C-alpha cells in the first residue's frame, strides 16, 4: 500500500547555532607597542524560524529533514570587529501548524497566516570582546567572553487543517460525496467505512462571488476520543473550523442518538468544540418520502437542520445558505 502524502504530525531535532567567541586581542602597530584592548564581539548563533506558507498543505517535506541545525557565529577579531552571525534556518510549514516542545509539551509557536515568521529556537549570544572589560584598574584585559551555546530540543510539528466548515460524521455518512458535489475537491469515495483516511479540503462557491472552505474529516466512531478507530489523530483538525456540519444518514435507526454520540466524542476530546456553531444535514434523503421526512423531523436535535441528497443534489443550494448564515 503506497504511503500517504498527507503528513500532519512529525518529530524533528533542532539545534540553534553557538555564539562566536569574543576576541582578547591587544592593539599593536609599529609605534604603538603596548596598545589597549581592541578585541571585537563574537557573532550570534543562527536562529531557527518557522514560517507559514500557503503553498504547503502537508508536513511531508519535513519527513526527509529530521535534523535541522543553524550555523555557528564567527569569533570577533581585532579593531573591535564583530564576527559574522551564524546562518539562520527557516522552516516553511502549512498554515495551521503548531509546534510544541516534545519533553515539556509547551506550545512554542503557531502559524495561521502566510509569511507569518516566528523564532522557534534562538541562537546563542556572541561573547563580548576584551574591549568591554577595560577599567581604571585593568587597562589591558587579556580575556574575553566565550560564545553562548545554542539550544538543542526535539520538537513536535502538528498540523491542524484550517477551514471554515468541518464535516463531522460516522464513517460512510456521505461526507466525501457531499464535498465532491459542493466543491471541486475529488476525495476518494466508496461504499465502505473509512474510505477517507486523511482530511480533504474544497472551496465551495457561494452567491455573489463569495466562497467558504470546507474540510472532510475522516469518520468518527464511538470511543474515538479515547483512541479507538482513527482515534484523536483527526479530531484535532476539527479544532480549527469555524462551524461544524454534522452528517447523519437518513437510514440511521436513531439520528438523535448518533448526533449525541458524535457530540460526546467532540466534548471529551475538547469541550471548547461545543462552542462552535453547528448544522445537521440528514444525508441520502432521496431514500425518504415526504411522510418519513415529517416523522423524522419531529425528533431532531434543536440546531439548524436540513434534509439533503448529494447524489440528486436535493437541497444543496439551501444547505449552502444555511451554512453561510452560520459563518457571517
């Protein structure tokens, strides 16, 4: 089975540059045999930056760069010349990437905008030259500061998909089919569970040249927040969505129960997800006649809901209207 190109979690060892040593040089020239100190400062070590890049959609490119090192600063020299700074390293990542310290789990940086650039690990400071240590009691200091060591740390890069609307539902609820109908995205579609193994994103065109971004999140099962099925691997992608579109099939024996299970899994993973606006779409509604729709309608959750069919495109335009109302 070919390896997926979608990588949303990766561990990287990063080391910033060491600062250059200060110079302990004493000024000497033909008629100045005992000049004072003129040692320059060392250059700082290279920083490691993270930068958002909207042209990336996966962390795949980092799979082949598991060790990232910035350059060391150069030592200072005579005539109070400062050494060159170490070469910085910039890591380009997709928008929505979060970086945390693997050991402490502390969030170090998060990028959500194109060209947003932040320091992940600062380089070591350059040492001061002996010119800084001259005093009334020590006119010719013969020592200087060494450069500061760089930092070494294992970092976790975690991508959370940025989208206006996230599709939430059990496997085979019709999420991929709906995304393919509403946008130009072409996710894998088949009549079995867990067809979708990675998030798919599509841009949905709305009225008056407006649009919104929709993400198909792999199916959730009961116990997903505890690691069952695809587990929490994909639940984190829902955190970035402005609104959630719950999809439950019309042939479900209990739509209300399925909705509550989905809601419980989101709550157990992150209670803040319940603060997002929600819409319920009953998919595959071409299987229902008007009498069945009225019967089901009497026992639906108290959130905006709509009957749809991606195959026949029934109510798709009305669904767009309903979603847009939640986004404005």
